[in-house]
C-alpha cells in the first residue's frame, strides 16, 4: 500500500462540510486530497483544509486551468496541483512553487508534452473510456520511472486492473465521494479502496 498513490477527489464539497470529509479520508489512510476548483467555495475550503490537515496529508486543487490559479494556490500553501489537460505553462509555474503536479492527458503526445514541461505524474483521463489495456500500451512507450494514475471511472472493483496495467495509483472520484453524501459513506468507500489495494 505504501507505494500506491491514491488521490481523493472531493468534487462539489462545500466549505462547511469539507473538514469532516477530509478527516474521514485521513483516518482511512488516504494521504493525497484534492478539492477541484469547480467546487462551491473552494477559495475557503482549500486554505481551511491546508491549515487544519496540511501536516497529515498533501492537500491541493484539481481542475487547475491557469497560472493565476496556481499562484493563488501557492500563496495559501497548496502542495498538489491536478490539471484536466496538458498545459505546459501551468505545469512549469506549479513546479516553480515546488508543487507536486499531476497533469491530465490522454494520448502519448500529450503525455510527452506534460513530461517535457516537468510534470512528475500523469493522470490518464477518462480511464474508464480507455481501459487498462490502453494504459498498459501507453506505459510501454513512456520512460519506466514515470508515475501514471488512472482517473475517471475507477472503482474498488476495478482498481487492481489499473494497478496491474502499470499505474502507480489512481484518482478516486465519484466512487469515493459525491456532493452531498454523508461522512460515513465517504469513510466506508475510502476503506473499500484501501482494502482493494491490499
């Protein structure tokens, strides 16, 4: 489990409930948490979670689209940037701030563009549309040390297939958290993912 990187995606979480869900994720054993920038009140949630839980987990933002957002996130102490696309300027700026960058890509060309810009991690999205076999084929042309995460449609039932295809982990989206669900459900799903990874 130590070498498997699982990023919890709290898309749609509201500022007033974020702390309870983040605490549940950390208690379950998850150590990477992103709040996407299309969540309500993310300008409150992200700094608040960094202050409360930044020593226990790597907390940052997803759906990061431009360098202005990167600069703002750096000021509040975010340590993780997840992008939905391959944007070299965003990747480079995040690296200037010593952030961990997980760049969204789908093709070999996008993957190499992200790597040339300095991304430490590639997010293959939407993974469910491509499947583990596609990721395995893509991994064959990438440098062996490149970290690849499956994101989009990853569940406790299929995560092992992506790990066997060469992924070092996954971004856990709606199968982990859906806006409005209970903290108990978040905790239960987090435990299922952890158990599935063995």
